[in-house]
C-alpha cells in the first residue's frame, strides 16, 4: 500500500455479515442453478451465498491478476467447467461471485467466459463497478481492502500518525 492509499481492514465477522447481505440482495435475482466463485477471493463469499440461497452446484474459475498488491496481466489458471457452460447453454441462471471488483479487468475476463451470468461482489470500486450487477459496499479507488485472510492481530498506529 502506498502512502496515498487508504486502508480498509475487514474482519471475519464483518465479511460474513457483508456476504450474507449480498445473499439477501440476490434473493430477487434467482433462483440460480449454480454459483461460480472467482478464486481465491470469491471462495468464501460464494460459499456463504450458496448456503443462504440453497445453491448446490458450486464451481470456480481461477484467475490471477494480483501479486500481493500490484495488478498485472490477467491469466486464466482454471477455466469454466463444462457443467456450468451446459447450464448457460440451457438458459439456466448462473451466479458469479467475487470478493471485490477493483479496475474491472478480472470481471471483464470472466464475463467474456460467462456472458449473461449475474455478477455479484461484496465490495466494489468505482473503476470496476459497472462490470458487476450486484454489490454491497462501494469504497474509493484509492482504498486498499485488507481481507480477513490477509490479516494478523497486531498493533495499529493512529490514523493521524500522532502517538502522544
């Protein structure tokens, strides 16, 4: 994170609440025949949404675009499975879930693979917001979200920098 970025740490409790809120928001969009998680960040919210919406067909697409904090080229490590593509061919509703849409590059790549699927994220930044159909919380583009799996319990300095 550079000095110009804001920090937005998310606890497990908050992420669970936000993922359940996403499920509530999606209730009117379904029913969905399947959910596709974008790994790795989309695995946890996809599991929560699948449970809440009683979706039994859960799959993933593995896309790599980040190396810790820097976005690079988009690489598909695991494509969409034939089962999901057949559901789409049969006009079944498929839900794509990710933790965050940032610039929209990953979302754009996955949308190319699953045109017509409903795309949902827990968090959205302005540059990528148009790529998703449903999200819960928007954060500014210069905010770095620290997800619970990225965190460890440690001292945090005051925002102002003063320690007096």
